[in-house]
């Protein structure tokens, strides 16, 4: 006869093992199911006023949304000064309040909705490197950033834009949860639409304030391949490794997800490091096929998720152009893939 404590141990282990098997075959149901989706692109604000008809080609893809991106400037990632001037004539027309409103009005003719997504721009650094060296500088930075984003929150409210992104890829600032919650609280006082934050794919799991927002926002430049010219099967397999990380947050915060940016260059290495700028892809052969394959992999995996509230592809120009290489799907095989899925679901 086994000792009672040993029998209890065996039965407990067996019970836990049975639970693990149950959870494996019957995973917890995702608590979020979206009905309508943002099928969007990241609109490049034009240098000059729109002439009319610039959104017609985008409308043909089945897109129903676009994001508009005005900029503020920070000269040094370690200094708290932020500059912006909403009425500055030296800015591109498309980034001024007048240009934002005109683009909104033009897109509304095609029943397209808009997200306002202000960015900070650093000339020689990535915005994710913004990090102050003292507590006093952190206070100044957040005071400046709050003033910046509140100006655009008021504009978004005035124009009745339904979605505002309160920050983009500010990876080293987002750990300061208390400061961000204060920013969100102040934005809510002047803006009544939905809110998100665009967390980099290396950052989104560390953000603690998703509960204060309406959407979990992800800059979804996940690496999908280890080499050039990957197969569709390899790309889809990579997505299956990344998506459970997103679903963990969906379960925890019970919020839908928007991929606030995603995109691929038309080069053979597009899936290796999707975030790399075109001018840094030196001597890499062009490949519309790989770019289109990356779009196909997204639509066959992430787009199928019930918690996926929308996507914004980087990027779409007001006028067609022939820059090579580039992220835009315009006039490429990737546009046909986007149209196939946007038009049907």
C-alpha cells in the first residue's frame, strides 16, 4: 500500500496534467470579437493642396480608412524640448490643420474614416530612443508632449475624427505608466473619440496602460523570415509564433487590436527586418513577389483573428510615383492582394 501522502501527490500531479491537456485542446476563449474593421493605409500628407481625385485609386482597393500624420520635432532624444507649430507655412500642406481637414473631407466622399496619428521626428535618431537623463527633464518632456498631443486632440475633436493615436513607438517613455495615464486623462477631457497608442512590436507587451485606451495599437513590423525570398508557408508559420503574444494581451485587457502600421518593402529581404528603411537596403534586388507574399501571409493569419479591429499599411501617396525600392503597395502586386481581401472582408 502506498503512503497516503504519496497517493495524494500522484493524484494531484495527474489532475494538473489533465488540466494542461484540457487547456491545450480547449484554449480560453478570446473575450473580444469585432464587427467592423478599419481597412486602412498610412496616408502621406502632400506637399501641395489636393487637386481632386487623389483618393479614387485608394477607394478602388476597398480601403475604408486612412491615418494622417502631422509631425512635431525633437532635436535630441535626451533633451525635453519639443517643437511644433500647427500654423507653420513651412510645413507640408498635408500636415497643416487645413490640409488635414481637406484630406478628411476628400476621404469622406468615399465613405472613408480617419485616424489622426501625430508623430515626433528626430533627425538622426529613432523616436524609440527618447529618454531623459533626470527626473526633472522627464517632467519637462511629459509637459511638452502633453501640450503637443492636446493640440492635436482638440483638432481631432473639432473635425470629429473618430480615432486618435496618442503616441507612436515612444518605447523608452512608455514604461512611465503614471505619466502616460495622466496624458490620457487630459486627452479625454478635450476629445470624445476612441484612443490608441502605437506601440512598437518590441514594446507592446511592456505597456501597462492599455486598459485606459480603446484599442491595443501595434506597429507590427515583426520579423517573418531569416533569409531572402521566403515561402508563403514560412511567413505564415512566423505569424503563428507572434500572434499568441498579442492574444495574451487581448485576454488580459479585453481590448481589440489595431495594427497601427505594418508594411513591407518591395525587395527580396522584405520579411527579414521589415522596419528597415528603403535607402538602407543597399544592393538588394527588387521583388514585388516577396512584398505581395508578405501581404498574403498577413491576411491569411492575423487578419483572420476575431480581435483584429483594423490595419493601416505603410504607406500610400496622394500621387503615384516610381520610387524604388519603397514600401507602398501602389501599382504593385501587393495592391492586388490588399484589394482582394479588403473588398471581401
